[in-house]
């Protein structure tokens, strides 16, 4: 179906993809399935093909995601780490093979079929057989240096086995995947449950979160595992094997963990048979597997066919479907979120799916319902992938009854009756009434929750009472609660009331990032809140920030925080009631603990440092802690505002940028001198 407004839809798709990229790569906390995400990307790619003039150079279809996060040293891969093209269809897999046969003008090609491991891509470098570095994929060119964390992985040898069949190159980057078994995932979650901590969603998220822990001793307590399958930069070049199959044998001979199952295939039929076999046994494998990767076996021919800007043309992933089931859509209800977004929810005839009974599923937003023409009374296909919220993916039109009519989306908030609005460039329809009782309730629940201010005694039930009584209309009202009022909520509540008031009072000096997260700014999760706290240092500074603080010369100023988030934050504070909330919070004595406040030091106050390269004696964390303890800030990227760049061995692009901008570059010894 031709899209009447391709430009608008493309902008929407880019926005949605950026949002899901942030959740998947940076927060390790996705809200839609891989399949749903891949469909968004495919739709955007199709629109770009149909409307080449509207295709942006930096479209997400042209890039690999970005997993880099604040607190890690950035490291440039010697050879780029690419992404993979993927498909869910056997026919497309055959087409991939046919294309290579056509291009290479031969029909005797051999393919290597491997499991696709659902973890986190990593590149480990061995120099003269010794492990020197482990780096995440990052944006493909530069990743985060996670060497300290990777060293805690028991199966990853610090030295390659030189006694095997395989020659040891002078330098070799080997690509693989860090993952966690389901068993370990459950062990950790059981432990967290016992401690009353929030549970992780699935093994991939926990593995990703663990790899990005700044404290390697925490990493050592969780069992991360690794398998290696791919080659990167190799020196000398002659040290390269001829085929992927041979490379696999070498990786194994070097003593590195590899996957046990792989297949050589000589035709489309062979490839699809191998994929079917893998599908059968994947639930019993030691690692999470979400598909198969089919690679042209000959490394010489891989070179011949080359790569696009983001993926090799000699490899293709086949992804297994998430579980789906058909059921009856009994009704569509509208949920009001804490930002006022009206989210349509499918009320379903209960159905068994991926081990759970599903009776509700998200319908995402108004446009989705219209696009998929989902009607009450339809038979719909519901999908659930891992721990992701189930979603309605499609209508079975053959089963549509004539009495089913298109869904009429409400034009007013179902709770307070205010006319709903749709902001320019946003997909969500919103209730603009910031005092809408459901919004207030959800905002306060979020603010007090464990993930934010963690105020004991202020759970959902209590918040509901406070809102029902009209004592709390906005977050700052929490700090004006009256003991006498609270006592009227029940008999013998003196002690719990005093505890609650004490907990609320104590929250005034919680860490700054908890307040930032608690404000409920769209797109801003816990991880980004920590980045923001470190950079801005106070609620006032965050509220006063302009787009210039986020994006300069089209580049993001704060590593990992891009234009989307910058716009969300500045847009949030541009709303009068949100700006007022900050004034009111400060007026009641909220005084968050800034990330560098504990060190008392003020020696480096107002100074910003950027760390790059490997320092001779300090780890990146130690150096950052020392700087922050002295009142300085540590930032991930160099700008004119950077006071010093502290450079160590193999410093990369940041050093070059410092030199270009005329920022002073110092070494570890000079940093120590400044501190002394
Ligand atoms: S090959 C240059 N092989 O899947 C070729 N990738 O969706 C790209 N992955 O970024 C890598 N298992 O992190 C390859 N057996 C496998 C894989 C695999 C998992 C990951 C890898 C890649 C992502 C693309």
C-alpha cells in the first residue's frame, strides 16, 4: 500500500527506531520484540527505496546501533565491526544464495551455517598470543573498552594455546558474543528477589547490563560466558585462514570457546536443512540462540563480494520467529500513562503463549491500529518474545465478521475527559491535562518507586489514597503532607505514618540521578539519568540546559545522549508546570547529592576532564573517581569546554580532537601532580 505521507511516516519511523535503539543498546531494556523492531527498520528501508530523495544519510538503516555508555574508555576497532542483514524467510535466504552465485558467476559455492547467539557482540584482541583488550561493538568503529570485565570470564584464556595446529598471529581481533545462560539468569534473579531488588527481564539484558558494570568485582560474581566465531584485523595478513570453517578450527585450537554445532552447506536446500536442524536443537544448546548465520565459506570470495556501509554482503542471518498465537480481540481499552500518552490495549480471549497465559497485549498507538486495521471482534495474531510485553501483530482477515467496524479512537481522555492532542512529530495521542488523576498517580508512583527515589511505605496503594484525598496533586505535594491528615487514614497508624514521613524527608538528599529519573522525562531512563547527573551536577542546571548543551555542530556533546533525548529534556522543562516543579522541589528543601559531592574536594570545581588511552598505573575508573572526588567532571567526549584531556597509551580520536580544538593534553603523572 502506498503511503500517502511518506515523509511524515519516515520521520516517525526514525524517531521510533532511535527510541528502541536507546532501550536495546544502551539501557539493555527493550520494550518490543526483535521481530517488531526489524519490521520498523524494514518499513523505513522500503520507504527510502521508494522515496530516495527523502532518505537521510544518517538514517538508522545505514548504521549499526550504538552500545557505548558513559564511564568507559572508547576504543577504536582496527577493523570495523559490522552488523548483519537478516531475514525471517526461507525464500529470501535462497535469494541471498542465488545472488552470490550470480555475482560470483559460479554455482559451486560452499556456505557455513552457525548458530546466531543472542548476546552482546565483543571483539577480543590478542597480541603475540596474549589477551590485551576486549571492546564492545559500540557504533561499529569505536566501542567501549571492557577488558577488566572480560577478564572475569573464566572461559576466556589470557593466553592463546600455542601448541595447537593453528599459527598465532602477531595481532588478531577475534569477534564473538558474551552471553549468560538461563540458569545463571535465574540464579541471580532469585537472589535479587530475596533482597527485594528489581528483577532483570531476560538473560540478554542481564548480560549486557553486567558487561557495562563499572565495578569488575560485581561482574566477577555473575557468570558471564563467551563464544568466539569471527575474525577482525589480523597481522600479518598471511596469518589468515582460507575459509570460515578453517578459522573456526583455529579458534578452537587456540583454546577459545566456540559453538559446537555448525554445518557446511552447498546449496539452498542444504542451508535450509541446516537451519531446520538448528531450530530443532536450539532449546537444548548451552547458549541462547535466536537464529542462524549463513556465511560464504571462502574468505577470498568474502573479500570479492565486500560489504555495504553496515553489513557484509557475504553473510545473512536467518532469525527464528518469536512465538505467535491466534485469539479473539474482545475489546480495546485505553490506558493513560504518566506522561499522558493514551495507549490502546487489546483485551483478548486468554491464550497460551511462550509458557504464559496472555489476556492483554499492547496495540502501541492510534496509527498502528489504523494501519493494521485492527477491529474489535477480529481474530488477531499475538506475539510474545522472551519477557517482552505481548503485542498484536496482525489481523486474520479471513476470519473477519461483517459486523466488525473500524475502531473509533477516543478524542478525549477516558479518565478526565480533556480533549486529547497529538503533538507534531509524535505518534502518541496525549491527554494534555497534567492534573489528570491517573497521570498524577502514575507519576508519583514512578517517583517513589525503587528505581527512582525508593521511598519506603509509598507504594501504589498509599499513592492512590493520597491522590484520592486530593492531598497530592503534584510530586512536590509529597513534601507538604501533614501528619494529622495521614493519621486519619486508619487506626493505629502512628508509627507507620512517622516512618513514611521520615522516609519522605530522607529522600530530599537522595542521589541526583534518582531525582532525574523520577521526574519521568520521556526517553530518560536510569542509565541516562546517571549520565545527566554526572554532566549537569544539579536539577537547576539540567532544567536550564538548552539544545546547545546536547548537540553542537550536529554532534552530541554528552556521550550517549543524542538529539532525541536532548529535545525530550528541553521540551519537558519548556512546559511551565515542569519548570515550576523544579522550583517547588528546591523550595521545599530538596537537595540531591551530586555525583561528585561526596569527595568534598573543590580543587577541580568547574573543570571537565576527558580520559583516553590506557594510563600507566590507574584504571579509567580510578582516574575518574580521583577527578570526581576533587570536584571535577569526567566527560566522554572532547569539546571546547574540556579543561584537560588525560591521555595514555594508544589514545585515539579524542587525542586528535583535543589537539584540533587546542585543549590541553596531560599524562597520568601530570594529573597526579595537579591532585597533589
Ligand atoms: S558474524 C561481519 N556470526 O549478530 C559479520 N554474528 O545481528 C557479522 N552474532 O553483530 C558477525 N552470532 O553480534 C556473526 N555466529 C555469528 C553470530 C553473530 C551472533 C551477532 C553479532 C552481530 C549481530 C548481527
